[in-house]
C-alpha cells in the first residue's frame, strides 16, 4: 500500500487520505479515500488502532474528519497534482 497523501491528527484520532489512480479506457484519474483510526496503547504498551470511540474521542474524530473533508473539497490537493505532472 502506498503512503497516505496527508494525515490529519488530533489527540489519538487521525484521518489519512489515500490517492489511487484509476484507469477507464484511455482516461486515468485519481480517486481519494479517507481512512479513520484511533490509536491507543494496549496492556503491554504496544500501539494498537481501532475505529471504536469513547465519548471524549467524538469531538476529535469530528475535527479530523472535517479537516479531511475540507482538504478534499477545497481543491488544495489539486496544486500537488499539477506539480507531479
């Protein structure tokens, strides 16, 4: 899997945006998806991830997902695509 294009973090919550090139006939375009996770340490001190939220995680999840939405809909990523061409 390729690395994320950008990651938004707040506390233990993060939203990562991944870009994937799709080809349909002679056309190719990028499709972006958002992956959400909350990170925590288990009993052994090892980092784990989950999509389960505590009540105090909800505002943080809303914040990172809102930032991801703003990024995807504002056109900020389009400047990066032009640089890569």
